[in-house]
C-alpha cells in the first residue's frame, strides 16, 4: 500500500505539471482527491492493515493529500492569472472609439399633425375636452338632433352593444356632454377615436380619429366660424392657402357648410392630387342648431355658437401625400421613416 501511495503521488505531480486550464485542474482534483479518486480508494483498504501499519500509512496518505491540495491551490492561482491575461488581450475595448449610434424613433404622422392642431387650437383659447368611446345612443344621436329613424343614421353604420349603447361614431357627443355640464362661454375641441362599420380599404377604416371644435357665446356668427377655420388652414398648410365654403347639411348645425382649401400641391391650378379641381375638401362645420342648444339646457335666444369636425387621417393623408389610409395603421417602419 505504501508503494501504491508513492506511485499515486508521482503520477499526480507529473499530471499536475501538464495541466493547462482550470477545467483540466478540476478534473485532476476529482480523479485524485474526490470521493471516488485514486487516493480515496487506497485509503479504503486500510481496514486490512494491522494496528501497527495503520498510523504509518495514514500519515503518508495525509501528507500526500496536503501536498496535492497545496499544489492545486498554487496551480489554480497561476492558471487564473494566465487566463485573465488572455481574456484581457482578446476582450480589450478601445474606449476612444465612437459608440454605435442608437436607433431613435420618431413621431407617427398622426401624432405630428394632431400635436400641431392641439397647439393651434389651444393658442386660440380652446380647451381640450374628452369623453367615453363607449357611448349612449342619446348622446351620439338624439341630443344631436338625430332621433331614431332619422335618415342621417343611415349614413353611419354603427357598432351597437345594446339598442342604447354603442361605440361612438363621432366626437360630437363630447360637445353635448360639455354643454350639459358647463354654461357659456364655451370654447373646446375634442379629438378622439370613433368607430363606424366600414370596410378596411384604401380610403376607409372602421376606426379613425375625429377632431371636433365647439364655441358657444353671445353674438357668435358664421363670420367667426369662417375666421377660425381659415386661420387653422393657414397655420396647417401655409399662408398662401385659400378657403372656400359651400352649403351642406348636418342635423346638428344650421346653417351648415363644407370647407375646402386650395390645393397646396398645384396652388389651385388643378392636378392629380386634387383631381384637377383645384380644391380639397377639408371639413364640415356650421352654426349649432338651436334645438341642440335647448336639449343641452342653453337658451338659443341668448347664446349662439358654431361647431366643426375634421378627420385626422384625411388631414394627414393630404399633408404627406399618402394615397392609402392603411399605411397609417400597419406601422411599417420603412414607410414611417420615409415621411
């Protein structure tokens, strides 16, 4: 057994000198000092020795174990320093080199134009108003002078939850809620999503954004409406833009008008963008119907007002010359970066 221990010691020292990595050193430790290692297996046979031989063999085995453990510690330290030096050489970083430019996002075109409109309207004294997207039929239709079976309802295919609850088809219901809670003077605008049962194609979407404006006060006239809308158009599209009003019909305004602006692509001469008409339809507007004022608890003999509404997606499409509304919803980064 003494010869076995001597042989184990010599073999261990030879192999230890040949080790090049920390992984090899750990394998060496297990092979010689582990529970099933060479030294442990020899010590397992000490029960066969006489009482006089056991202390001698035990002392030799213990000396070999201490020697190997010390040598392993020294080798581990040396290997760590060697491996660390290699890592520092292969993983070194030149801190003087410029870093990679981070990818920076940009505003969606809908938000670009919406923020501009918000800035214009707040600068003109309008306050932001909001209301629920899940709305009562009363606020969406009846309070706006569109009772049940009114022909105007046929032009708005509606998502109904129940006969009395629906997804709003316009943000005009925010105006009604505001007039119920607040007495004139009122000057608000209400941007928000609206829903209509339309096919999703190049010019239609079942969900889109509408921006409504409302002014109620004493002595408000159609001239005030025209001045406000003309100013909005010039701030959005430039001071050279001209505006045109034509009679139209909306149940909640009387008189009503359609506003168009001179084509900002051709200056009104006629081009493909404006379908060679020289004008681009922008929004609908009119004086608030006295019946709507009465329903909201406002005396039409004392107060008058105007309202206007525009679709944000159409404004953006005209602004950026986009011919397919679906491009605004598909979030194609290539398209967004091209604007």
